[in-house]
């Protein structure tokens, strides 16, 4: 199987997937890491691991449709079975999302359906949440609303700042995202009913 990972910046979730793929000897390889920003830090890590990298710069495209079309063209050149958004900070058109139906996953730093969109940790603190967390979900046209594959929760501490909470959640992201991508690769998820279930029950 072939996995394509899309990033916009640091790429620590991408790194976690790359490392798990190697360490656990998945029946898959990372076919490419693609960024919409030429200066994304994660590109260096990918290149250092011998993973093909590509940039599709959104600022060089006149419209969202044109950007998405070019992005899909580049992605499809790698014939991916799974496309993982890992800190990819562009909203995708419905056409793009539908093209990757059942293959496209995202990680979001909140316990969805709470706090879709940006500034999740700030909003969780402002709401007085006692738990926060992260969610891996299938991507559907509505932002951060697709069927949930896996979640992890962390406590919110009275002393927390946006940064300290983000750090605690990120550590969980690095555990659950590789696990979810592995389930996709292994084909053990039932994606048919709009609610994702693991074939072997809970895992
Ligand atoms: C992560 O918290 C991800 O959930 C969010 O943006 C951050 C990206 O971090 N959407 P990284 O690029 O994977 O290090």
C-alpha cells in the first residue's frame, strides 16, 4: 500500500507516521510528503528519510479549485491508498474530498464534535473544559465533521496555557494518528455506515 501525507508546517504528526511505519514494518510505504508551503519544516525530515517530497504552493494558484486540481494531480501521481492530512492548513473543496472518498483522513486537535476549526485549545480553556484531546476522522466536505476513527483525551489542568495544553494533546496525536493510518492500511475499518467501526471490535 502507498500512503501520501500532506503537511503545511512542522510535520511532527507526519514524523510519527513515518516512524511507526518503519518500526512496525507496515505493509505500506510513505510514497510522498507534499506541502502547500515551500518552507514547511517537515519537508526536510521527509527528504532526510529518502521520502519523495513535493510542493504545491497555494499562493501560486488563482482559485481554490485550481489549487485543489493541481494538488490532486500531484497526489495521484503517487497512486495512494491512503491520503493523510497532518497539520495541512488548507480547506479542501468538496470535489477534492469526494475524489478521495474513503481514503482521506485528518487529525484535529480537539475531541470532535467539540471545537471544529481553529484555536481549539484556546476555546477549550475558555469553555472551562476539564478534558481535551485529539480526533482522527475521515474527511468529508464539511470541515472537521467526518466519521470518527479514533480519539484520545487528556486532562485540562488549572495551570494550563494554550501552549501547555497543546503540548499534552500533541503527545496523544502522535500515538493515535499512526494507529489510525495503520488501520486504514490494514483494511480493518468498516467505513460503510457513516460511523467507523473496527472489525475486531474496539482496539
Ligand atoms: C497538530 O496539532 C494538528 O492536529 C493541527 O496542527 C498541528 C500540526 O502539527 N491541526 P504538526 O505539523 O503535525 O507538527
